[in-house]
């Protein structure tokens, strides 16, 4: 399995069985983005011009196949999940005052804060309106709960911004709400489309939660270890924006009192100038914080794969297992 992943160390290799469906999702996103309002149409075209990873739609599609689903509703819900995800990152970027995402200007940087807030709101409301037309209230309940959890996670993260006293358990609570909730919903919806039994969908819901936690820990880890060109943003961007992630939380618990006080000052002031970048990286690298964070991510990925062992062997099960491996090996 690992050899296969190494040969296909990109999502194209994982998505071979669902390329046609993902193409339909892209077409749906373009339709969702159309508007008689020229500004909305312009911003939406900009947002959806790059396909990105599309991990959440892919998970929904794969889980629906694992559940034996034969219809076409999974395309609609996959696209809708991606619209919700896009709305969340539009709001994230303005909250964090981020200038770049995936190497291109954010909506906030390109159109300003007022348009960005309204556009994010529009995408959320549009998603709700489109979902209600489908009248699948079980799925709508899942989406509403996940969206609520995402917003709670954002609020909690903002509340803890710049605070060096954040604990690992609170960090994981934020991740569970902010990121893992939509991963979990994507998998649960996919399973429900094929088999609404509580046992089946609850397993896929848990699979998505573990995968989402692993994904976000690796995302946070890459902020310390990644390449700026590959990431499309400067390293230590999280720290500059006040987010205290697992490597730094672990580091704070391992360093001397003097180094801890120094780090706390950097965190509180968000002072990550050139000299401080090397100092922070040196402290994080010097006490096993990166290995610890990776180990936690690997543990969650393994838990996700263990759940998949309860399902019959198939190409789809293989693809989902590879997804859990890919999350750990990705570089951006």
C-alpha cells in the first residue's frame, strides 16, 4: 500500500476511480457560482477557478460508493460541501488577515474586507437554499450541525488567539469542530446515501473525524516544516495570525522556563520577524515537538484505517485507505 502511495504521491493517483464524478462536481461548482450579479459572478469564478484538493467531495463520493450507492445525488451534495468549505476559508482569511492562499491572492486581499464578508455569507446562505430544495432533511441536519461546529471552532480559536496557555485538549477540540466536523459530515452523508443504517454511517462518520484531525495536524505541522513556494504562504503564518498549534504547544511544555517566557512573549506579540523565525524554529526542532505532532497525526490516520478494516476489501476501500496515508505524506 505504501509503495503504491509513493508512486502516486498526488491526489490524481487516489482519485482514479472517481475522476468522472469529480469532473461533474467541478461542473456543478461552476453552475453554483453563476449569478446575474456581476460582482458575485466575478468573485465566484475566481474562487472556483482552481480545483484544489477537493478532499471533502472525494470523501463523500468514495464513501457513497463504499455504501453501494448507485444514483447521482452524491454529485450535488459533494459540490455543496465544497461550497461550504469555500465559504469557511473565505471567512478564515479575512479573520486572519491572510494575503495568500495556495499561492494566489485571497478574496480579502483582492476585493477588500466588506465584499469578502458579504461573499462568505452569500455562499453559506446559497448552500442552505440549495440544500432545502432537495428536501433530504437527514442530510440537511448533518450539514447544519457541521456548519455550526465549524463556526464554534472558529470562535474558540479566535478566543484563544495569541494565548500561550492553550492546552493540547483545547487545541484538539478546536480542530474537531473547525476541520474534522466537515470531513466527518462528508463521510457520513456519503454512507447515508447508500445505507442509512446507523451502524454503517456512524462508522464512516468516525472515520472522517479521525481523518480530519490527522489532516489538520499535518497542516499545522507544515507551517513549521514546509517550503514557502510549495505552501503558497510564508512559514509560521499560523503564529503570525495568533494560532498556537500542536508543535508549539508541545514545545512550550518541554523547554526551560527562560525559553518558555521568550516563546510566550513572541506568541503574545505575534512578533515573528526574521530573527525570531529562526529562534522559534530552533526551539521547536530541538525538543521533539515536530516528531510528537507527526506521531499524533499518524495515530489518527491509523485509527481511520482501522475503521476501514471493518468493510469488505474493494478498490474503494483501498482508495480511502490511501487517502489516510496521503494525508500524512502531503507537502501542501
